[in-house]
């Protein structure tokens, strides 16, 4: 019975550690998706000159980026707001560092052209830097969280035995 209790405690500590890790990786998953979406966005805006409503309906429809940025942007545009306002409203729904990284693109969207393409590329570079730093931070944080969970469970087991 004691062995079963110890195994349950260790299992729950491991599960809690995995849950915390998964929660912490939302900005990473979303950031990677937005990095790819911005490359597609730049290509269609600069090269193909695709209108934004068509781009939102036909191209940027899948993945976490579509769920968290592109669909809300389309919804705000349908309400009749200006494009920079819609962009700032849409990026506010993103996790904190991502919204801040994407916010400067809003005022440049109506003008388009080379200035927008350069701003998108600069944003992609900043996003890549963030993803690299966040990946390293998450790895260190994951090890610490796992160690603390298992140490706490082990201490609890020792106290109960």
C-alpha cells in the first residue's frame, strides 16, 4: 500500500511538471507559427499584392496563428474599424511578448510596399531572437520545475513512511 501511494505521488508530481511545461510553451508554439505566417504574409503583400481580406480568408486560415491573430483581425476588420486599430486590437490578444513584437506593424499596414516588407522582416528577426532566448529559458526552467516536483514528492513520501 505504501508503495502504491509513493508511486501515485511521484506520478502526480511528474504529471504536474509536464502540465506546467506545456503551459509555458504556448508563447513558443504560437511564436513559431507566427514566424511562418509572417513569411507568407510578406510574400503575399509584397510579391503577389494580395488584398488583406482575401489573404485572411484564403491563405492564413490554419494553425495557432490563425486562431490567435488572423481570425480576430478579420473579425475586427468586419466591424469597420481602421486597419491600424484592428491590428492593435488583434495583437493585444496575443501573449505578452508576442503582441509587443508585432504591434509596430500596425501603422505600416495601410501603406504597404517596401516599408512594410522591411518592417515584417525586422519583426521576423526579433521574433526569431525571442524564440531562441525563450527556448533556452524554457529548457532551464523545465529542469528546475521537474527537479522541484520530484524532490517535493520524494520528501512527502519520506515523511509519510
